[in-house]
C-alpha cells in the first residue's frame, strides 16, 4: 500500500529549488461530470477543427487523443485564480491595473497584468500612463528594457507571474528582439483514447413562420420602432442597384424567424479518460538571477529565496485553479477521480517524493516564501494603477462605436 503523501513545507521547497531536483509534477485523471461515456466538447480552432493527434501513453500504447485545454489556456486559468485570490484579499501579489472608465467609452472595463495577453509587456499597459508618464518610459516600466534571465529582479517585483508563465517583450522598442523568458510552469488537459461524435441542430418557431413568407431584406434605415430587416424591397439596402437580401436567399430564418431544418454535423468526443499534466521546471527557475542595488552579480542566497517564492507562486496558481474546477466551456465539465498530489522528481531515476497541498496550504506556503523574499531585500510591489493615454482611449472608443454600428 502506498504511503500517504507528506506535507510540503517551505524548507522542503527551498531545498528542492536550491538542489538538483528536476521538477514538481502533478498528474490528475479526470472524467466528464456526466460520468464515463458522457460527451465533451473540446475547443475548436481555425476552420472549426479540433486539435486531435495520436500520442504514446502508458505501456507504449498509441492512442487517439484530443486537446481539451491548451498550455496557454491553462496559464490564463491559473492567473485568473490568482487574481480572484488577490481580490478576495487572500494573498498579496504585485499587480498592474489599467482602468478604462472614460465617459467617452460605451463599455467601461479594467485590464490587469494577470489578464493582459502579453502580461507586463502588453500594449494596453505600454500605452498607459504611470504617474503621468507613458508606462514604458516610467521608472517602473523601464525594468523591461534591462530585464534578462540574469537580471530578473525588476520583473520579480512588478509581475512575477511573467517569470513563471513566460514573457516576450515583442511590443516594446526592440520589437522581436525584446527579452524572452521561457515558461517554467506548463499544464494541459488531454482526452485519451477518444471517439469522435456528432451533434444535432434544429429550431421550432412558435410563430410557425413559413419559408414562403420571405424574402427578407436588410433595412437601409432603422429606427426605434422597426427591426433591422424588412419585407419591403423599397426600404432595403441597395447592392448593385438591387434590394439586398439577408444572407444568401433572404430566408426568414436569416432573421431568426421560422423553423430550422434538423441537421447532423460532427461534434464532441467520448473518451476513456482525461489527463491533466502540470509541470513546474526547477532548472528553468535556477536560470534566473536577482541582483539588487545596481550590482552586476547576484547573491546566491538571495537567488535561492527568489526562486523559491516563484515556485511557491506556481504551486499556488495551479492549486487554486484546480480547486476552482475544470469547467472548461459549455459541455466540457470535468471532475477529478483522485486526490491532487504533487511529485518531486529528482535528477536521476528514483521513486518520486509525493506531497499534499491544498489551497489554504498553498496560500500559507506562498506567504511565507514572500516574507523571506522581502527580508532578503527583494522588491514586492502592491497594486499600481495606470491610466490609458488619450490616444488609447480614443482608439478603444472608436472601436466600440464601430462594433456597435456593425451589430446594428
């Protein structure tokens, strides 16, 4: 009988990071919430295609597989889990926030460095003001100009998740030559031994609008009392001198009236099981160095403390995201069939050491790691509020106006 996993402590984590361990890994088997055999729907890509492939699994078996949640999507889910914990005041974490709340905007919103696609290097942050100065030219923003794996101190204090999930400063002054940080934490969910299925579609119109009731035309001018379509060709938009029909033939269904003939198309998969694999690379963290006070070289003890804090942050994000559940999209809700456990993999083949870590434990571990980092003189910012520049606000407002007109 396997021994119970041990409790993961800060000293164990720092020893693993400072030593020669290869990775912390968590492998979880999942099933559809509807039970084995229930259909799930993966994400679709260009052309409505699913990401299917053959993979080698246990025992060398080759199995048909489908991607259920990508590395990029998993990173976003972990960052959002961290943002939720931050907003709930369960953790302290550096955060850059841009508030788009100008009265000229039809829709007001907020973007943070935990939501922006390029994290701290995102154009939305780049084109905002920090204390009245464009962010990239401000004291805070200039850390990106000097950031390198051997000089990651500034990023550690402003956007530590960028050091975990990867960063490419492709929107900065150096373009494609901007600094790159590899992903240290990766995760994905894959359906194993899958069979493709089909999905049906149909609609019964309560008003029983008949096909012969058309054709339906796109209305040239609409007001508050008329729909966006018309049966009168004299009121329709003109295209090459002819009244423009909705869709191809002006069927009433093009305006969402009338029945839709039942149809069958490819859709969804059944699977033997799903697997979530999460790996935190410790060698990737060991490549990062953290000099302070404008020193060219870093202190090994301080480096170890910073790397441990990043490892704790990665474990926290992965743990909180797992506890939030795997409701990936409509008709793709997965549930674990086993407890969440982390394995510490050594540099040589050997039995992995197993550790338990729940959300509360991960928060406590992370808080202790951050305290050590602060005590070592490493920066750790709070929330920094940025203001969109006038031009950025105008760009967003114009885009919202155009989107509104297209919907109209």
